[in-house]
């Protein structure tokens, strides 16, 4: 048996779904806050350390070759064979040359410079192009490439009215922005750029936000 058709132009109440107070999707229900980049309670976000495999491999190869050659020569001398010519020449040269000789000083300077370079590599983190981000979780670390950060800031800067072109350089401590404005007052453009870029830097989620340095100029006149 079919229901009678409703007359044209009549109104009918649409059924609704009642939301309970304990419903997680209800507007008034209690739910966990959405995590944002402003949070950072996962611990200290230090710089990333470079493995530096190439310098370590080169140094290991040099030391291995020198040690092997020296041990071979010592074993040959123990077996009643004459020492290699290079070791006799080196011993004679060290015995004849004084400490103030130019060749000795140059060799010592080169050795000291190499040693200082190796110490610098061992004691510094490296990976200067990778900026550490704030840590939201203790077991998770994230980094942002400086080129990517500069592209984000540049895209935000070109949206400011009056900006014709922008050059952005992001370092570990400072972000340098150079913009060309073809209309509007330079002070107004600079103020808008500072406001937009400060918000953009916060949204990057870096552990240490770089200081902004904004410069706005007019494009050079043609002719």
C-alpha cells in the first residue's frame, strides 16, 4: 500500500541527529587539543652532527699506508736487509737540519694545520645547512633545510602588496631579506614585511628562530 503523495508547496520537517554530550565530535564535547608548531616539550633540539665519512676515510687510508710501509721496513731490517732509501734519507735529513730550517718550519706548520683541521672536524657538529626544529616528542628529531626555509619566506614576502622581487638568505642566527618595491611607501612595505615574515618564521617551527633583517629599496631606474 503506497502513501499518499504530499501536496505541492507543502513543508516537511527534516529529521535531525541528536548529538550527545559525550560525543567526541560534538561542538561542546571534550577533546584533545590539536598539536601545533608552537609546542616544543620534547627536549632540547641540538644541531645535527655530520658523519664526515670522507675525511675519516682519507685519514684512515693515509695512516694505514704509512703504518704498513713502516712496519714492512722494520721487518726487513730485522731480517738483515738494508732499510729503504726513503727512511735512510729522512733520518739523515733530520739529523743534519736544524730546527730553525725553513723546510722543517714549513713541514711543522703544515702538520699543525692538518691537526687543527681534524680537531675542528671532530669537535664541531657540521651540517650547517640543516636547521633543527622544535621537538614535540622525545624520540623524534626534525630539521629544515636553509634553502627550503628561504623559499618559504620568499613566497610569503612576495604576497605583500607593493613587493616586486625578494631575495632571502637564511642563516643559523639571522634571516636577511632584501626586497624591491615598485609602489607604496617604503616604510609601509617594510612594516608589512616584518609582520608577515615574523609570523612565517614562527610557523617554520625552528628550535631557534633566526632574527629578521629586512631591507626595502626601489628598483634601479632604467636608462
